[in-house]
């Protein structure tokens, strides 16, 4: 008879029952890693943005998918930095207070010794000591007045460059700047806080209560000028401001902000030595950018795209060569295409694409070649997450992106050789072009009726032009009498509508340049009226737009310039506007005439 021992099986059953009994009481595991780290299967430090996302150049993609009942939230890196900075400031204040007490005790002891020496010294020695003290007390430093990019050099007149002759460049290409002696010794270190410097830290510098470095001040001035804080009706202008917040995660972006902001600050206060310091940093940024573009992963990082756009801002200020700005703009367009529309759905990348979309479409118009921006995925995917929504400007751009393809077809017809293309084939292509131009023109007119005439805050209004001395008065010719008149000027309810209308006039003008239909074509009188529409909008926009948002009208101004005849009152007005903007906003691009933005540059001779 075989006897079986059932204890092992009972034990295993008991363990199995106990194991299954524990499961209902166990809480579900909380997901604490970000989405990117989970997909990459790497360790996440659970900080937002986490170290892994920052190291790979995608801090804005660091997203945590948490359930509603989950209590644990990722620690905000910005909040953590603020807490650390607050703790550092508190510790620094305590240390300075202790050092101040020790220093006061040391000074008191020195003064007592000095008093004892004076009391027992001969009269000639006493006179010599007192004279030395009075001489040292007379060398008081003056307080520096804070100036903005819109102000002149009056606040720096007491510290002119002539008082501090330039020294030889150091190994890094830095030069000594025209700041007072308490801001520099032999050369000024931008990375140093103004409160740092002499060993005797008790002699505080006037006006430097903040621990910010000079570079931080320069970057703030640059960001306020090129990315001002505006309301929704003025359009979006926060892309470069967001990029400045993540510069700590990217050495190349940090260097780019430093070079651009220093050069802009120097140009805005007309200090050539500060401006040249930015120029010395510029080649280093270009070298780093070239290395980043050669790396397949770094070329797709948001810091690389932000760096290219910063160099566009640098060229709009300095205009180092006539082709440099166009090269950076077209390079940014190629980089955007390389990254794909899915890379521009969230964060800084989304803002860099959507806010600056008029620049990218303007580059396509200037190249006169079919653009990938006209594809449906580029019109929809970047807005698929709903982080921003299409407004009146983007609905117009959805139509404008179709113009480059029509320009390319027109140029192909102009350059086609007669024997290579039959008369029938040429006629078919010509009819296809005319149909495309007529269809797009009709859709543009329909867009204006729907979006402009029915604008919630009302369409633009017309007011009489007055010579107030703040802005040149636009004058044009009456096409019926030929007399020079001052037409009314446009006043808009907000900046967004003003920018959109100028782009509408521009799109119609460029499209009309290839409109050769025998009937229904946009002729010279209407082209002249469209060009005048841009000029009649300039005064309100330039005097209203904060900072350097006026750069958004650079392309329309150049297109309007090419409509009018040379030597006429219209071009004289535009010339005065270009010089005014260059002087008031320190933008070398406007002073150079902006010929690199011409949509005729890519047309056949």
C-alpha cells in the first residue's frame, strides 16, 4: 500500500492561498517617472524637468502622467532652484552680517590705534596723515543710473569710454569695457556679481542690492526687447523668454544668450566696446552650433533650434553681412523640417514654431520654392495638443503658404526654353497657374470678409494724418490727379490685427506679381493701394508695439518698398521709417534696407 504525505502539498497550497490573499490589500504601484524616461527605460530622478530630459536637450517634454487620486507630485525644478537660491541668500546674508560685525570690530581697533598714533605724534606727521585721509575720502564712486535699450548714453556720460582706454584683448577675446573702476579692475568679468570684487566687501557699491550678474541684467534687457510680456490680443511673444528660462540646461544656448544680449546692450547704449565683447563671443557660439548640427541627436534638441533663432536676433541687431540673416533664417527652416511637425507640439519648440511662423513663411516666399509648410500635417500637427489655438493670423498663414508654389511655377514658365516646351504644354501650364492664382485670390478675399470685417473688436478705422513730430507723415500720389496727398492712416483695435493686415497686404502683393490673367487680374492701381495699406499701418504699429516686436513688420515693409517707384514720396517715407527704427530700436537690419528679405531675390533675371 502506497502512503503519500500530503503536508508538502498542503504547505504549498497554504502559501498559494496566502499569496493570493495579500493581493487585494496591496495598493497599486504609483507611476513616479516621467513619460520620456519610461519610454526610454532609464532612471528618472522625479524632478520636473528631470536630469535625463535636460541632458538630452528636451526639458519641455518632461511630462508626468499622474492619476487623479495620486498624492505624490513631481518636484518642480524651477521651484527647487528658487528654494536653493533663497537658502543661499539667507546664508549669504548671515555670513555678511557676521563678517560685517568682525570687520567693524577690526576697523574700530584700527581707528583706536590711529587715534593713539595721532595723539602722540608730531604735528607734521599728524598733518600728513589727515591730508591722506581727506584725499582718500574724496575719491567717492558715483552711482550708476539704470538705463534701458530705448535710452541713450546720458546716464553713462560720466563714465565715457575715453576715460578708460581699451586694453589688449585677453586669451578669450574679451576686452575691457567702459564701466567705472568699481565694476572692473583690468578687465570686467561678466559672470561676477556686481556686489563681488574687492577684499573689503564692506564698501558696498551703490545701486547693486540685487545679487544678479551683469550678464543676467543684459539678458533681461534683451528678453524684454525681443520677447516682451504682452496680452493675447497683441499676439504671442514669449518664445525667447521661455528659451531664456532653460538656458541653464544647455551650454550652447547659454553662450548664445550671452553673446546676443551683450552685443544688443552695447549697441543700444552706443558703447562700441561692450558691443564688440558680444562680437568676440559670437564665433564660439557658431562653432558650437556647427558641432551640434552635425550630431543627429543634438540637432533635434530644442536648445539647438533656440540657438539658431537667437542668432537671427543677433543679425537683426548687428547685420554682420548682407546674407547672414537670410542664411540663419533658411537654416532655421531646414532645421524645423528636419525635426518634423511632431517635435513642435509642446513647450518651447511649439512656441518657437507658432510665434515665429510668419518668419518661416516669409523665408519660403523669398526663396520662391514650394514649401513643406503647405502640407496638411504642418497645418494641423503642431496644434494637435491644444496648447495654443489658431487665431486670425494663422488662418491667413494657412493660405499664404500656398503662394511659394505658384511663384515657382511662374518662374519655371519664365525660364523655360521654347524648343524644350511645346506651345500646347506651355498653354496648359499657363492656364493651370492662372487658375491657381484666381482661386487663391478669391480665398484671400473671402478670408478678409470672414475674419477682418467680422473681427470681434471691429475692423481697422481711418483717422486723419497729423504731423506730431513723433513719426514721419506718409504721403502718396492721387492716381486720378497725380497730386501728392497725405492719406488717412489706419488705427487698429490691437496689435494682432495690425500685424495680420500688413501680412494680408503683403500676400496679395506678392501673389499679384505673378497674376498675368487677361481678365480679372490685380493691376498696378490695386497693387499701389495694397502697398499704401502697409505704409498707412506703420505709424500705429511701430508706436504701439512694445520692444522689438516691430521686427514682425520687416518683411511687409520690404515688399512695400519694391512696389513704389524710386525717388517718389512713398520711398522717402519708408527711408525715414527705416532710419527712425534703426536709431530708436538699435536694429541694424532696418538701417540696411533689408534687401535680403526681398521676395524678388530668388526670381529669375
